[in-house]
């Protein structure tokens, strides 16, 4: 799963805006932004995201996807 796919599952506008702003500042160019959003998440990163989604403390919805 790519970072872009995860970003699309965040349901809160404020959280998406904050993450996009941080990623844009971190990357600095369209090419680097594209590269970052296209990159695959590691198993560990996916596990953390799954835990966050299950906790209900962050606006993240996978609509039953694993």
C-alpha cells in the first residue's frame, strides 16, 4: 500500500491538510512529492496505521479493507 492510498483513507479535512502541508514542506518539489506519495509503506508502518485505525482516535477509515 502506498502513502497516497493511506492518505486517501483519512476522513478528516484538517488532518489531511496538516499531513499534506508537512509532506510538501519535507519534499520541496513536485517530483519529490510524487516519489514520496508513490512509495510503499513498510510492514511496520502498515501495522502502526492499522492500530491507529482500530483505536478510533484518528479519522481513518478503510471501509472493511485489510
